[in-house]
C-alpha cells in the first residue's frame, strides 16, 4: 500500500512548499506567543525542526520572515476581489475573518501589537503587507482621492481591530457581526462611493 507519501517521492518543488509552510507555521506560532521582538530565526528553525540556514534560504531576514508570516496570517483575497459596492462588507469581513478564526487570531493580534510597538515591524506591515492591498483597493475605488479613500478605509478597519480585539472596548467587543456591519457599513460605503 502507498497510503503515506514518502519524502523521496515528493518533487523538489513540493518539498520546498512543505518546508516553507512548516517554517511559516512555526513563525506564526512564535509571533503569537512571543511577539516580533522576541521571535528569532533560530527559534523559528527549532520550532519547525529545520536548520536556521534553511529559514534564511527561504525567507532571508527576520523582517522578510515576519512580512511573509503576517501576509500569510491575514487573508486578503476577499478584499482584493471585491468590487467598489462590496468593499465595505469585504473590509469588515477582512477584519473579522483574521481575528475570529482561532488559527489566525493569535498571529493577527501579534502582528497588530508588533506594528504598534516596534518601528521595524510597523514599517514592514505598512509597506509590505498593507501597501499592495491598499493600492489595489484604491484602484477599485477609482476616481478623485482614491488613494486617500483607500487609506481611510484601511484606518477605519485598523481602528476596529484595535478597539475590538486588543482593547476589548465593550460596545465593540460584544456586538455581533450583523450589528457591526449594519452600523459601520454605511460609513465605509461613504468612503468608497464617488463624490
């Protein structure tokens, strides 16, 4: 029987993908446990069961590994695939999906905390994680002030993330998804609608 795939039967590309996934999984776990500053290449390698040189071969620096783990931890496909009229709903879902999925929440919180407290992590999140998504949203919005509108949409969802999940502001932490979207949706729609 050939139920279990033997490592030798995997292609080089498949082994590489598995290795990257193992490293990213370890990085996500350590970021959630320790935050950006205390997560090290050596610690990630140990958790993944690989040599630190392999982590660096796949991801380069700690900053690049953090960017990859942050991008991998925050699902943006729904946001990027949304049309202008669907952006408010997609933006709210983007936040809720990242923070309410038990497998993603720890890393999402760690990434958010790290970008607020560590300048290098803030730069990475701003430029490598949020930058391309925000540019794509600006293109979807189009028209005058598209970049500003996309940035404000992003600022609103970041504020929601901080208030609901890090600070646990009762009125936000306790509200269900439907009420959150009912109240916040029209405000976000005003940001994306052409003037």
